[in-house]
């Protein structure tokens, strides 16, 4: 995965005013490009919101099954349901 803005490259290309490469000024627009790229794409209906007094709890309706206690597994879908699938040890 490659983000739209590579801050390592920006730091390397920064003008060196005092002979050092730091500090590097970050653009808010660049940060937002990366944030939007990394954000999940969910619909409002994907969440369950519970409010109690001053607190608010937001849960993803999609439940991830408990992680197996031993062995090597990957998270996948079996017949349309999320499941931990056993694999060979790498």
C-alpha cells in the first residue's frame, strides 16, 4: 500500500537551511490526503451507536470472531461469514 504523500521523500527533498534536514514543515492538506486514504469506507448503517448520559459508544456491527488460542490462522470468509482459517506455520 502506498499513501498519496510520502513524508520520507518530502523530508529528503527539504531545503536544508542550516545544514540539517529537520525540522520539516508538514502541510495539513498532505496529512488529510493520507488520512482519507487510510480511513475505512463504511456506511452509517455499519455502526451501532449507544448513548448513555455524557458517554457515547460506537461499535462496528460486523463482529470479528475471537482469535484462536493457538496455531496459525488468517481471518477470512467462509460461506459469507467471517472466520479464522487454520493455516500451516510459516
